C-alpha cells in the first residue's frame, strides 16, 4: 500500500475517486483548497499495486491540540478486506503525531460518519504507538 498526497497533478484522479466513494458530495472545492498554502487539511490517495484503492484526509485545527480529524476515508469495494483501511489509519495516526497535532502519548481521532444525509459524530481516543 502506498499513500500519495493529492496534488495538482493527481487532483482529477482524487475527484473521480471521491465521487465514486461519496457520490452525494461535491468535494472538488475541498480538494482544491487543500492545495493552498496554510491549508489545515491534507488528502491522500491510497494505492495498491499502482491502482487507486481509496482516499483519506487529515484535518487539524490550531485551537485544538488534542485532536486530529479523519475525513473522507473510504476504500473502493474491490479493495476491501485487504487491511488497506487499517494500514491507512495507522499511517494517519503517525502523520498526526509527526505534525505535532496531538499531545504526546495520545491521539484523539475525531470522525464524522455520514450515511444517507444523517451525520453522527464519534470520538475515539487511542494510546499513541510512539
């Protein structure tokens, strides 16, 4: 598995994948905003054997140093049950720690789950692996 940051060069692939995984959302504006200087969120494409398998985003808010937000996390149907999601979340945790987004020792992952226009907020705290 390889994570590749969304850039100007691969944004069309990211938009296509986002539409496939989250068809009710128009994410182009968010993906483009993530490329600007000072953006508080980053998206990455998840590749398996050179084929786009999913997408993941990490958000951080300067006033909240205890949390990292996981956004637009999805794995294409044909790539599920291969532990790609678990590995992507593990790397998400490493990236959050490396950025200094969270306090040492804990990662508080905040996840917003959306299904059929209903939003459910969920917060989970994980001990840091570092």
